[in-house]
């Protein structure tokens, strides 16, 4: 879904892989001017590969009640031969005006 990053009433939440080697994280960041509310993150491996993140850690850190403009949050990535190297990340949030947005990002370490 296309975002209007220049709209002062909307958030623009992105997800990316940060870190190097065995210390990788899936990081969400609000690049928009407005806060994002009820931010949810889902990470899937392609095919029948194992999940690259512990569901228990996702459950502890998400949803995020409010992610301020410029704020980042992350969750540990577990990337092994069993997870593969291609992941689909889904971020869903609510803007201050009540509208909901969803962004899908394909990530590769």
C-alpha cells in the first residue's frame, strides 16, 4: 500500500534488517511525522522454512501501543539454514485520524 510520507497526519512505518552476523534484528521505524498506534509486526519465511523470529519475543514486544515519529523498536532475528534467506515482513498500524495502513516488505540479509 502506498504511503504519503509528506502528510503530517500520517505515520510511515518501515521494517528492515539491522545488525551484522549473528546479531541481527528486525527493526520497525516510524519515518512519518505523526505517531503510529497499535503497531503490529509479522515475519514469515518463504516456502516451508522455519520462522526467523521467536513468536514469544514478538508477543512480548508487539503490538506497540504508540511508535513516535523517528522511534525504532526491534526484535531479535534468528537466521539459519533452516529459515532460508528471504522473508516477508508485514507491518500494520493505525494513524491518528483512525485510518489503518499495512505495508509488506521483502527482506534479504
